[in-house]
């Protein structure tokens, strides 16, 4: 068995899909075995992986599959990526934008807000991204397994980031459920985990426990998700290309909500909250911003138009309206975004 301990460099591998004989290239980070077994991460990773090497090629074989039909991902170790999160113009601009939006933004997120202004700016944000993040492309027959089993995708991101938004839009289209670990500016809780797994603080960052692969770069993540879970589908026209043009609009209109950690955010609860949502819903966006500012990890069930998760939502809430929040730590269940906000800031602050 090959030991990957201490390795967290980035590569540009080719991933081969054995059924269609297609391949895609994307940026990925190996998950060292010693990091997967560390105490702070052990509760977040499960499953057994056999790793072998041959002529500088790694094969990750999942033991989750049945019989002899194992999904094999062939990864060629060819090129290293020496870029850092601070080196890209987009990240540099975001670092400059954060303090400005915080200065002119909405202030303390726990205080009473102007409801009309909140809904208006969030609705305009949805309009700017109207073609993306509202519909499921998978159809009602897909995603049956995710409705009964916990998700094996983990996304480290923060709500206001336009590139993280691109990934969430893709997940809505693919009807995927995912564990979200918010990493707002000033966060210590989950950013440290990203550094340990991938070697740097850069977002979004995806960990796929089904394949044992972790990936930086939103474009690469979207391509990987569609290759792995799209069943031959492609992203909606313009989803990848439009982020640089309109992806910033929600960040600006929402004045940086969901960008920085709230200074009174409390401890992480023992059980993850669950949120039924879809990316471009104006009311769900406001709730996701609060979850991000509180650094609360949650399971995101995407329920876009035509989603197979609609039945799960209907069973849980009696309707198909989003957002709908379930807190297994307290038994709280509610679908009114204003009451959800009030509950979150009262329950998960340092003063509660």
C-alpha cells in the first residue's frame, strides 16, 4: 500500500470514466491518510480506500461498491500547480471587497432588519442569476439513494463568494445533497480543516468521500460533478462563463452578507442542521447567509424545480416551499425565513 502521508500538492490529472471512455482534466488535491485519521477530521470521513501505485500513477478504488464492479479512477501525476489563493486577481479583489462591504453593509446580522429591503435585494440577486440554480436537470427519477443515505459530498465555502455560488448552482442542477461547512472571513473552525486537507485556504473546496478526491477551483469542481454525477448531462449554458460577469451581483447587492463570521457566533452543535433550499431562491439565500455568519455546518438538500428531493421536503414539512430548516439538536422545524433567522441568532450565539 502506498503511503500518501504529508502529500498535499495539487495536480492536473485526467479522470477516465470507464463506461463512456470519456476523460476530463481538473485540479485536485490528494487526501493524505494521516489527515483522514486525525482526531479533528475522523468524524467527518468514513469509508475504506485501497491505494496502489504504478509508474507514478495512483488508483483510488472504493470498497463501497458491490461485487467485482469497482469504480476505478486513474490519475496521472504529471503537473504541479504552484498557485496560491492570494495570487489570483479574483481572490485579491474579493479580499479588498470584504472590508468595504463590511463597512457599508447591514451591520450586526442579529439585529432587526428592514424586511422589504432584505427581500428586494435578495430578489434582485436572484434575477441577476436567473438562468442558473433554480431547476434540477436530473429529473424525478434520479438521486433516489441520496434521499435515504447521508450525503458523501462535503463543500467548504462561504455564501458571498461568487465562485462558491457557481458550485452551489451546479449542485442544484444536479439535485445533489451536500454537507456544507461555512468558511466566512475570520473563521477558524473550518478553514483550518481545509488547510490540513488541501494545504491552503482557498474556496470553494470540495471533498468527495465516494471517490476519495478533493478539489479546489470552482470551474474544476463543476466539471467534476457533472462528469461524476451528471449521467451524461452538461452544465446549463453560460453557468461556467457567466460568473465573472454577474456572479458578483448578489455579493454587492447583499452588501457582503454571508461573507464574514459574526463576532458572537457560538459553539458548533453536535448534530448538523438540515436546510431544504435551492441556490437561487431569494428567501433561502437569506437563511444560508445567517448559517454562514454563524459558522454552522448543515446538510443542504437542493430542491429546485423538478427535484426528486421534493418528496422528502413534502414529507418533512407538509409543503414544497423553501427554505425549510430542521435542527435535530432542539427539534426545531420551520419554514418562515424571518423566524428561522431569529431562531438561529438566538440559539447559536455566545450569549445564549
